[in-house]
C-alpha cells in the first residue's frame, strides 16, 4: 500500500522523444470545435511540454512579437494538482535535435552536448501558477493566459543560441500546463494559441508540423498524448454538464486489450481479516464476479499459513492468485530491517529461493499461485515493510532469476506510479524481456495512461493496487458519490488498455465489503463493491473493443466482446437522465441489462431493441451494464 505523498522533484538531465515517437498520435490533422475553434486535449507525463510551430509572415521578423496567448480548460481533479501555466522559447526545431534525430532538452544544467542551453538556459517566457492568473474562474472553465516574451533570462542564458530580433521563418515555442512533479500525468484542453505583438494587431496562429515534447525530471521519459477533439463544453462544475441524449456506435473491428479481470488484496497486518464467506460473496458463482485475488508474501515463513484457506477458497471459484512481497527477509538486506534498505546482491539467489519456497508451500496447501511479483512498490520510501530497488538492480535480478521461481507468471517490481523509468529498462533488454510476463504497477497520483512500450513488447499491463479514501471525511467513502468516482477510475483504466484492475484491501469501509467502520456494515457489499461488479461481470475474459460516443458528455462507455456476446458498461455522471442509443454491428439474438444507482443495486434494466439499434434510459448518476447475445443465450 502506498500512502499519498507530496513528491519533491529535482530538476535534472532528462531525455524527451518526439510526441509521435512515444505514443500513437490520435489525429494527423486539425479539427475544429462546434464554435469553429481548434481544441486540443493534451496529456503530458513526466513534465513534458507541448510544442507549437509558428511560421512568421513573409517580411516579418521575430522582434515584432512580444507575447504568446492561449486559453486553457482544466477539470477539477487536475486543477487540484496546482498546475502551472508555462511557456519557453522561441527556438527553431533544429535546435532541439540530437545526432539521432530525437528532440530532447536538458531542463537544468544546460550541458552543451545535450542541447541544454535551449530551454532553461534561455527561459525568457513565463511560469505562472493558475490561481495567480487574473480572471481565472477555476476548474471547468476556460481561462486565458498571456506569456510575455520579454521576461527575465535564466542565469545561464546563452545569447549565441537566442534568435536575433530580425530573424524570420519558423519558430517553435514550448507551451503548456504541468504540475512540476516528476512522473506525474496531467490532462488539460487548450485552444486559441496565438503569437502576437503587444497591441494584438499582428498575430500568428500555430501551424501543423513537428510537435516534440520536452521533459524536466530525472525519473522517466517524457511522453505527450495529443489529440484534437470535436467539442468541449465549458462548465464551472464538471458534474453539472448539460444532459440530453447520447449516441454510441460499437466497432468490433477496432480491438483493444484482453481483460483478465477485477479484484483486490487480501487484508494483512492489523486490518479485519477476510472470511471464507466474504470470499464467496465476491468470488462465488452467484457473487460479484471478481476473479483476481492478491495475497502478501510475508518475510516470515511462519505467517504464510495465514493466506492458505482464503486463497484456496477464492481459487475454488476460479480466481487468479497474485502473490506480492513487501520485503525480503531482513537478514538478506543492506540494513538488516524489514523497512527500507535494499536486497544485497550476494543474496539474490537466496531471495529467489525464498519466493519459490512460497510458491511450493502454497501448492502443498492446495493453492496454485498464478503470478508472482518480485516487490511491492520498489521505487518509493515508506515507513512500513518495504525494500528499495533501483531499475538496474531489478534488471539484474530479473535477468538472472526471472525464470527460477517456478511455474508462475512473473511480474517485476510493482511501481507505485507505473513509473516507466523503472520498467522500460527491462522491456528494452533483449535478455530480461524474456524472463517476465506482466508489467504490474499502481496509480497513486500518476501512471493512469497506456503503456505503449509494454504493449509493443507483448506484455500485459496489470494495475495491481489502488485505493480512494477521503482524509478528514472517511464516511464519504461509503456514499454513492464516492462509488461513482471509483467507477470513473475503472473506466479510465480500461481505456488505458490495462488488462487487470485490482483494489487495495477488499474488506474495508472504503472498499468492496464493509468492515464496520465509518458507517459501513461488516461483511456487507458496499456501493463500490457493486460498481466494480459491473466490470467484473461484463468485461472479464473479454476483449475490449472501441465504442464511439457523441452527445451527452456526462456519459462514459466502454465495450467488450466475447465469442458469444458484446457487452457495454455505461456511467451517467449527470444529475439528469439520458437516453442512450446503442448501434451494434448486427442485430443481436437476445439482450439483458442491469442498473445500479444510489438506491438500487444490480437491478434488471429495460432495453428496447429495433434491429441493430438498442435504446435505454440511463438514470441520473447511475451505472448500467448491457449484454447483447451474438448467438446462443444472452448473459
């Protein structure tokens, strides 16, 4: 488990690849919004900054232009991260290139061999906190930022790399929003980006062209996901977007990830233990449909027996068992403690034997461990059972011992934020990449976006732990509002191509079954429990397919296909009902649907069918799952 922490980021030398080199660009050209404006949705990772190309009019020179202006929209979740508006430049694209054709920047020291002088050493743009911008209405509303281009130079300013005022032609500006934290992802919308003179009489809009991303932090490679969108509705309260109907078109030709399942962690340490009855409620034949069960590999072998009975019960219902260690035995570590320190290289073989002994022990008790992780959250310092691993240490251990643990799927260390800097080296190593099967990770304040390199290397991506609880207002976590927040996170995880989604403790007031605290009832399914059940019952074992959606922006949808059916999970975040029209590739032979609201749990839902088109009414603040039989009986 990871405790939410404020990360202290240190500016240092990093590498950034061009935007299309690190992610599939959603569109090759520009589109316009309903108002005729170009709107871009941008997600940056690891301090990346989007770049805009400006081609000056014939006869114009750089010195004429004195400010860069843009409009931004940030939702409440991301705005709360205290984003900063920032601009750097101007430079020409060739300034950013290395000998291999990649655009990358030194965001600190300005080393000449890394093209460093072109960014921080030449900052003459601006860094502005959102709450300091006059007229900024806050999250969910468009606001305008002006970046003066005559700002203070960096102390390492290199005048020989700065364009002369009479220079003309093409110029590139780094422009965007960011948290300033390493290994953080951040999404925002931007429109009306303009380079102008002081009066605004002379303007230049950005043109299509090369769009590199720049980075600013040691850990991880910068990524930039950039797409134009057809419409963005400005709203002060994103929970109160206009309602109305929604149209959904299912496209079985566009196939995404295979979904392994949903589940969570067995309670450990001092929390209330799961019972076999709890397991039946969640994993049983008529239960919630969960299929993934994570257990702890204690450093003390005398504790291993604690997990046998409930793991055996879960597996009897078909659950996949994942085992994760929080620390090797203390005597194998640099500090002789179960907290912190690192595994001594001379004990790598002994630690591998320790993990295999656990697999063998569980097998003798009637439990087949399906997957095993080498370390829970190896890349964050905490004050409980833990062990620090560097990417190099994990790479070496995986190379030499990845296939010595037994007949199990191998997951290297589960990064607390899916830090690509931790697992990219394993994926890029021609030896190590064959010694493991799955990339596992968590999404504590970051990491919820597609892992393109893992997909390229044929690895599944499992989100193996996360929790949402409300510090200072724990009773909120058993409310329907909190449950819908969890629903949206699972939805985002599916759209990020994760193959598996696992919660932290399954039995807790903020989890799937209550433990009797903060208004929950011990052993009773919580609202979040029912929310995850929708995905568990309608997505597990299927392949996600694309579902294009238009209309009511309160409605979210994901679609899944098996040999026998096509299923959809829909979330209506709005406070008004919405009519949903679902267009299928072919007429189904049958259908069924269930709905969960604040007052109803998994109740049958009425759906009308006319040929290939199904229509249903989504209740306010609800989640609905629909199954369309392709042949044979409906789900």
